[in-house]
């Protein structure tokens, strides 16, 4: 798979026997309800330290973006048993491929060539792959990265670079509530 490839969400996330995802409250959500939404496929596992540190970051971004109504995350578990999956999934505010559907989970890992976790694959509303490795994008830019298009990420990187080029010692050390630093002897030194 490559960035720019397109997928039908329904055929991507369902199987012959299953046309729904699960919410951690136990409800089944029809896959068709994701049509037109930006969807993040979140490959993660409860046993993975980096995943456990990233999940709260993604949850915060998700909470901020979910009010827009056109962003959804789908957990694709790498857990080894249903109990571990259930406990970890209970910490997530989004949907998941049911743990029992190991075939679908494995197929998605292979399709998107997931070699390590956490991994976040972002698809646009038409099923086009926007990013195959969006974990770092979310870490760096949070909800500002939405809608995760290459153009949006390029703009954020350009703004970040411009800010670096234009920074001064004052812009780094001072804030709206403080225009001084403290010297090693405890005295205030005014910013110039």
C-alpha cells in the first residue's frame, strides 16, 4: 500500500459475516456510518509501552476533533487475548474491529504493512490513504494536523520552520506573564 491508494471502507473493515464495528460501551456501529469521514486505523496493543503512552495523546486529539462529526478512529488490536483487548479498549473513546475477528485484523496489518506499533493509518472520506505513519504527525501537531492531508502537514511544517527562523531569545524565554529570567544567584534579569 502506498499513500494515495484508495479503499472502500466497507470492504476494508467488514467481512462476509460482519458489517459492524464495536464501541467500548458494547454497541455495534454499522461500518456504513463511516462513509465520508476521515478515518484513522489505530494499530496498537496493551502490552506495548509506546502504544500506552500514545493512546492518551490520540484520545485527546480524537475528543477535540470528534465534535466536527467527520473524524473517526478504529482500533486494530495486536493484543493476544480478549481480556487484554477489553481492558485496553475500555480506555479508548472510539470504535474497534471486534477482537474475535482476527482475520480482519491480520488482513489490515498486512495490507498496510504494519511492522511496528503504535501505527496510525489515516484515510480520507473517499478511502484514499493520506498517511501510513501518522503517529508522529499527531505527536507533533495534535488536532492542528486535521484533516491530515499532505497539504496540511506541509503547511504546518512550513509554519514551524518560519517560526524557528524568526525566533529571538526573547520569544523563547519570555512569555505574556513574564519578561525576565532568574540568574544563578536568584536575581531577576530583565529581557531586552
